C-alpha cells in the first residue's frame, strides 16, 4: 500500500510493503538503505473527487498524507 504524489515539481512514491526471501524479510516503509532484489507488478487505483497532499508535519519533519476535502473539479 502506498501513495504516488507530487512533491514540488516531481512525482514521488511512498510505499509500505511486506517482502521476503529465505530468512530475510522487510516489512513497513521501505526507504533509506533498502536493497531491491526483485521487481513488483503493481495495480494503481486513482481516487478522484478529493484533494490530498503530503504536507510536512512540523513535529516529526515527515511529509504525511492529508485529505483536504472535495476537489474543485469534482462533479456534484
């Protein structure tokens, strides 16, 4: 499960996964020193009619997902 969003002028992927091979596993937010050893096939669902952004949380410094309400272009 994750999100694909705009961060400044470029798209960014934030992904939570559970993967493993043999005795090694990785669960949670795969970032930092994660090593990619396989290719995933993914399905992307676009949710329309809402406005959402990843905004920096001043307490943690992380960019957290915020649902801001109906988008202006959403049909009534």
